[in-house]
């Protein structure tokens, strides 16, 4: 896997690993980041601007319920172009109340 370097004038190589999924409404989809825990990746998420998708890191994603406010640790709403650091072996869980398409592209940034 090619690592990122700033010498490429703001470009990035194609991802060698990633996820392409069509979510099922109200059903959490777990995905294990490939590789060893010694590898750190930049995970870039791709969804439609009209999609409501939630991602949980090392937990099970839950969809919000109308009229309630719930504190959920390590879970965020995915927005187009969102990027986070993940390690090999991390489990990402995704959920939506609709059926959107979702993509995750991994770029290796560190291997110890």
C-alpha cells in the first residue's frame, strides 16, 4: 500500500483497501478495518449529501429516535468527505434509517 506524502501536490493515491456498501434501513453493518493494529489509516467516508448515515468506532451504531436525545460515545454522523484515523482491526459499524450507498477509502499513513 502506498503511504501518503505531501510531496504529491495535494493528491492522494488510489485506495488499496476500502468498503463499498448499500445499507439496509435500520440495520447496523459492521466492518473490520483490514490489517494489523500497528497500521494507522486515514479513512475517508463517501456518502450522498442527502444521506443520513451514522458510524460507530468499536461499537454498534444506533440510529437516533425521534423526540429523544441520547449520549453515544465514539459515534458520529457521516458527512461527505469526512475523514478519521483508524487502525487495522478496528470495527466500524454503520447505520441509517434509509438505504444509502456508502464508501470508505483507506490510505496507510503509518506502520509501526
